[in-house]
C-alpha cells in the first residue's frame, strides 16, 4: 500500500476523532456552565431565604422595635412584633425582674388599672407631685385591658403596704382571664417562654443599640422597675382623636362591676384610702363609672371639664393630654392623698390600729357641668 492509500484511510478516522474531542469540550463547557448556574441559583436562593428571614425577624420579633429605652431602671414590657408582643405579665407573675416586687410592696400609693392608666400617669406631673410630697408610688396597671382578676393575684402574693389605692374604674372590676393570663395560668410552657423573652432583651439591647438600622420602629413600651411608669416609642404619625364621653350609663355592666368591686376592695383595700377615677378616651363610659362608684359608696374623681384632650390612638391619651390630665387630677385628689398619708403616718407613730378607714368619702369629683 502506497502512502496516498494510507492517507485516504486515515481521513475518515480523523473526523470522528475531532467530533469526539469537540463533543467532550462542549460537554465540559456545558457542565461548567451548568455547575456555575447551579451555584448562582443556590446563592440566589440562599440570599432570598436570608433576606426573607431577616425581614421576618425585623417585623415579627423583638427586633421589630428599637432599643433606645433600655436603662438600669427600665426593661422592655411590650414590643409590637407578632412573635414577641407582651412581656410584662410574665415578668410580674413569675417575678422575673429584680427589685420590682419590693417597689410594689413598699409603695405608699398604688395605681391599679389597664394601659390607659399607665399612659395617663406616666408623666412629669405625677413624678413631680410624689417628689414634692416625699411619697413613693407604683403604677401597677397592665396592657391587654387587664383587670381585677390578675392584679388580685399579684396583690395576694406581694402584700403591698400602700396606704392609698387609685383605681381606674374603666373595665377594671372584671374577673375574666385576658389572653396573657390564660397563657400564664394554663400553658405549662409559659414560664419558659417568658424566660426566653427576657434573654432576648439582652441580645436586642446590644444589637439594636449598636446597629439601629438593623431593627424596626414598631410600637414599644419600656417600663420602670422603680415606679412602673411607661416609656413609649414608635407612635409617631398616629393621628390624634378628641376625647369624648358617653352620657348613658350601662346599668348591667355597672351592676356586675359593683359586685366584683365590693369583693375586691374588701379583700385588698380594707383600712386604706381608695380613690376611683376614669381616664378619658373616645367614648368614655363616664356615667357607668359614676354608677360603679356610687354602688361601692365612693365618689369618682376625674378632671372631666378639661377641654382639648386627645388620644393618640382612640384608646390612650397622647402625651400632651396625659400631662394636662394628670396635673389636673393631682390638683383635685392631691389634698386627699396627702391627708391619707399623713393620717397613716400619725397612726403608725402613735401605735394605733392601722386597719381602719380614714375617710368614708375620700374624694370629690372635679366637674364644672351644670346639675
């Protein structure tokens, strides 16, 4: 066979070899491209997952709120993240915050009620009045429309020495279990859940205190361990709503409240001065509150004649209104509170029986309305 014949025989074999080489090259290139795209796809999925989780954390957990309100005196009582919400109920019931029970026990004046009371008296006029009169106070109100049932549980355990009780009548004399109380009393994991909430506050304070941009700006309440006052953030932008009054008494509601009130007062305030009030809001049940007060033999003190009061959300006084209202309250109730404190001091110094009622009619209502 000559050289030309051999060359002709090789040519058919070269083409398949080239095709095989090209096929392998394309395969490697395609595999590389596919692998690269797979890596990119996985990275995109991971980034999206991390982003989605980060968004969820920033909107549904304690990180939905800023951490500016923490201090040696204050802890976080409520954050409007769906998976955090309130902490204060568990903090009190399970005695998780240092010094709080001692502060409640040693207060001269105890305030009882819901978050309306908390907001209305968490003001400079309140602090100034007690400072000027050298008296200690504690705001023992709670969110979630808390009532006499839960606060009675706390009073039974703490045994306060308060000489004066100031009670916001609105929805207070009720023995129903609110949502947090149901969890506390009937969920075996409740205490562990509240302990976890407390632990997250340390993380929240460090992270959000250092990197504010990582955290949201939802409504948050910080609470004082010393006197129970609220410090709120995240309500900016809420449209003020004028306070109003319902002129019709709900006799059925008043009747059931009176029965509970008589039992509550006989158990926890015997021999103490009791001042009943109602913090105004939109549709204030003023006449129902009056009926409750009459039913237990007391009068209602509330600076109802103040004009221009507004709520921040329809339920709670805005800060300017809370300052004005609380200042007016102490102008009326202040002399009676001082009298109760002075009488108690005298009784203790003289060693007389402290378990008696100083005033059958402890407060006088402030109103300029025409009778």
